[in-house]
C-alpha cells in the first residue's frame, strides 16, 4: 500500500508541537493547552494517512481533504517555527542594553503583541485541524495495512558478495548445500531446498555463497535471485523471474496465464537455480495451489529453487528436499568474526581487551549479526572502562535458550552520536528493501 508523502510533513509538525522549547514559550504565553491539543490531534492523523493516500486515488473528496491537510500542516509548521524563533530571541536578549529592551516593547516582538498574534494564529490552525479530524473520522479510514495489500515496486534482487568480505564459519554449510543442489541433476521435477533459521544467522549470506560458487555457476544454465519479503504475489513474482531470465523488462499486464506462457518460453528446458530470499508466507494454499504449479512446471532436469526463511513452517510447506537448518557459530568462529570487526589488521590485540572481548563474545551466543554489531561498536572504543561498561550492559536476552539480537542492536544504537541517531531516524522513514 502506498504511503502518503504527507506523512513525513505531519510527523515533523507533530514532533515540533511536542518540542520542549516550543512548550516553554507556549506556557509563558498561556497557550500550552492549545499546543497540547494540536499535538494530540495530529497523532491519529499520522495513523490514518497511509489508507487516505490509497483512497485519494479513487475518491475526489478524500483527495480534496488531503490537499487541505497539506495546507494546514504547513501553516501549523510556520506557527511552531515562530514559537521556536521566539525562544531563541528571548535567549539572545539576555544581557542586551535597556534601550534595546525598551525598543522591543514598541516592535512586533512586544511580548503582549506576540502573545495576542500567536494566540490568533494557533487557534486558527487548531480550528482547521479539528475540522479535518472530524471529516477524517467520517471517511472511516483504517490504520491497518494488510500484508497481502503491500506492494513495494522498489524491492531489488541482490546476489552480489563483496569480494573483500571474510565470512567465518559457513564453509561447511556451503559445501553441504552445494552438494545437495548438484545431486538433484537427475530429478525431472523442480526441487525446493529451504535454508531456515532465526534472524541474524546469515541465511542470505550463505545463499549468496552458494549462488556465487564456481560449482553452481558451471552446473546451472540459468541463475536468478529474487527478494520476496512480504510480497508473495504470483503476478509480481512471475514478472520478476521473466525479467531476470531475459535481462529485460516484462510488459505483460495482469494475466497469470500469459505470464506462465511467457515464463515457459524464456526458461524452456534450461537447468535453472532460483533463489527466493526472505520468504514469510505461511499460507500453504498460496504455495501449493498457486505458485508451486507455476514455478515448478518449467525448466530442465536438475532445476532447483532455494528458499531462505526464518519460519520452520515456511520451510516445511515449500520443501521437497530436507530443509537445511542454519545454526549458531562455534566459539572459535565467533571470536574470529568479532576480532576481525574489532581490531585493525596488523595491530596487536591488547590482552586486557581480549579478555573482556571473549566474555562479550560469549554473551552474543554465536549469532553472526550480534557479533558483527558488537565488533563494529567496540572498534571505536579504545579504553578498558568503555569495554567493561558494554560488558556490564544487558546485551543478550536468553529466554529459554533463544538468543535475540534486538538488545544488542539497541545497545549499538544507544552508543551512536546524536547526529548519527538523527540519520538513523531519517533512514527509518523508508520501507524495508527501499534502495536509496
């Protein structure tokens, strides 16, 4: 579902309305109740905007409502900017001469005149926002966005491995998976091999290692890689595979039957490998009745589909070969990965930091993403007390033996500079798999 371009603007205005500096000035002016009301009214508007964007495509009234919202949002932004400017002006006025202070009372920045002017502006904006919220509720706009309705045309396939990247602890997994794939050469039907495991284990990395191996390159006549995520749609998937097979765009629209015929033409009897990366669909009927007949009816003997997924249920639904479960790294591989990220090449590892580092590595539980994140964080920390502080942090949730990466990612975020946190927040505006 398309996200409204108004959403960042409304979020920014709501953020300004909640700003402590703005609140300080509105309290002094006796306008804090109106500021608080504006802040609260903008919150439900944020929640509803995604669906409003979609409905504006077919509903002229909703389109007009969004146009008015945009105008009011800019007016509200201007009013809040005035409050921020007034705070800075008052701060800079401290220490000025008496003559400047007296002059201030006969200008437009006279406190009484400012209070009157801003009261009028703020109430005018608030009145318009209240009216828009009332109309919004009449539309019955839904906050929820169903997964099957999401369409991200910007999702990109990506199979490239960085040649300079050292991958630790996955050579044995690579050998096992490559052997499984090559052993299917006599199978007439397309075989499906899932690689599954929790987030951060390196499923996509392993799939890339296999996909780019010399054995796979020589064995398969056609190689294709498609990032699925939550868009498990037959038409989108078929179009992508056709484009990958032909290295060109697919101009067929809407008909699965036409796409199927085109797929048969471009693949024919070629032995192919197709990687479906990051699959979340747990709907067995969707796979068994729709996609499996389409994808497994083409190609020559020995063709295979490799699926990466977190869910064991996804793996069991799609597999024709026993799924390959990815496990945590060994203690030795964990340390190699961590130290490679933490210590510069050729630099002797300080003994005291190594001792602390090994304890931190143990807390990461062999999870590659956690090890890389902690290694990257500690690479900028040179003092023992900094390492000890991170060691003392709650960097692992061990719930019934399940290691979770989120506490470690949160810790890494906590140690970012204020400027980097702002950049991180900006990136969070974009959907998953968006290519900047």
